[in-house]
C-alpha cells in the first residue's frame, strides 16, 4: 500500500500556478478528498498531513525545500515512520507526456527531473512510485527551465486538473496496495462508442 503521498513543487505564491507545481496541485486535492489539512512541519521541511484511515495512518507531503532538494524533505519523514520506497508515491510534472495525460510507474530513471534526482539520492533507491502528470515539452531543450516555471494557459491547466481528478479516483486502490487496479484506472482512456451491430445478411449503410 502507499503510505506516503508526495507532491513536488516550489514554495511561494510566485510559483503556485506554474507547471513545475503540478505535484502540489495533486496533493492539495488529495488532502481535500481525505479531509485533512496540510501544516508546516520544520522537522520534515515541508507541509505535512496525517490521515488516520482504517488500514493505518497515511502521510501527505509537500516539500518546501525548492525542487532541487526535495529528497531533504522526503527521506527524513520516510525514515522516521519506517516507510519503504515501495510505499511512497511521488506526483510530479512530466515533460515527456502531453497535457491531458497521466501515467503511473514504479522505479526507473529520474530522466533529469531535479526533484526526482534528489529523492533518488536521499532515499538511496529508485523503487518508489511516480504519478507523472503531463505538462508537454516546449520543443527546445534550452527553453525547458523557463517553460516549467511559467503558468500554463487555462486550457492546459484544465487538462492537468482533469488528470488529477482521474488519479484521485484511484486513491482507494493505492491505499489498498492494489497497484495493478490503480494503474489500470489511471491509464484507462476514453472509450469510443461502438458502431451499431449489423445483423447477419444485411449490408452496412454507406458513410455520409
């Protein structure tokens, strides 16, 4: 089961609505869903909430260390409460996925994401789960730093918010540790309506 939900971002109102803070947006919504309030905790360098659920306590965390030092917040909390990397979910912005798409995966490379890079180093393991919230790519590598620190247009923000809603619907499966069910729910696409069934012997009408 997931015992620690982490959302990555940068602290301060100037960053609130920027693409790099998509992980914060997810944790804000998850806190509302679980009915808990995030409170600043200096011991863990971030905003923390504890949800006492039937399956045991679960923690929510928004590191306030700035993105590059996210592990400085995640690792102390995980160590103190004896939370294994496999029980951690990190929600973050993902350049390699378009706005409107979301992916769940475990382990793998940090792919140059500075927040993940520091979590890798501080946990000493890449085995945590990642909720990858698509923000798209500016198309030019040299523009990435400025791109992630800009606010997306409203149409893109709405797409990311829809993905967050979709991910929140998998919360119960994540809490139960049914990662296959959570992955299927998060990765499920919109179903196309099936064409009407043509009875045997009849000819399909021409398309107009």
